[in-house]
């Protein structure tokens, strides 16, 4: 995959903490940010896919074993009362 440089403006304290974290993880700050950004994007894509599947299933509906509900006309049939 082709890579492209970007410029970020970050708080100095955040940069310092990111450098410390990257040293503990034995990677560069650039690699650390790349890994975390990739994880963030993948998580969002998985969430969106799961949401689409769930909404599709809800639109389709679930058969819960019951019978078709009676219509209003069936419920209010007065012919049998006369």
C-alpha cells in the first residue's frame, strides 16, 4: 500500500507522552499513530457493517411462532350476534 505523509498539530504534552509510549512499545511515533488509526477505522467499519446487518434483520422481521393477527373487520363482525 502506498504511503503518504501528513502534518498534524498536536499539544506538546501529548507528543511527549506519545513518544514515551512508542518507546515502551518499541516503535516510532509514526508507526504507533498508524497502528492506532488503522484500528480505529477498522472498528468503525465493523460497527457500521454490524449495524447494517441488524437493521436489515429488523426490517425482515422474525417469525415468533404466533398466528396472523385478526383484522379489525373480523374482530367486529356483528353478523353472528343477530
